[in-house]
């Protein structure tokens, strides 16, 4: 535990793990059986998916605000970019103020600080 606490990117790496779990949750939703619209099962699935997407969105926003100070932190942030940016582009929700672009710019700044 002491090693984790001394890692300057511990929070960023934990957020990355949470993001990855939410991505797996989203993928499981896509593989799950469909239920009739409005049924209790459908409502539960839709809430489950909404929770996964909200978790992913929060992870992107929070990660953009955290500097990555280690290679592991930069890697975690880059993995978030690799997943979140294409999704944002597909949904046409990207502009200079979008969380995905803020995350990209944060990653660029981290890399510039590191080299």
C-alpha cells in the first residue's frame, strides 16, 4: 500500500482502472440479450448502460485535470484518449471544449513536461 501511496499517478491510474471496468460493462451490455422496450429488464439494462457511460465520461473529465507524472500515468491517460476520442468523433460531440479534447491536450502537456 505504501508504494501505491507514493506513486504520484496513483489517482490517475485508479481512474483508468475504473474507466476500463466501465468499458467492459458497456461491452457486456452489447452482448446481453435484448428485452422488450419498457420492460423492467430493459429498464435495468438501460440504467446499467447509462451508469457505465457516465463513469467513462467522468473518468475522461477528471483525468484531463490531473497531470501525469510517470510513464505509467502517461500510458493510462493515453489509453483513455485511444478509447474516448474515437467514440466522441463518432457521435459528433467533439469541439475544443469537449472533455476528449481537454484530455488530449492534457496528455500532450504531460508528454512535453516529461521530455
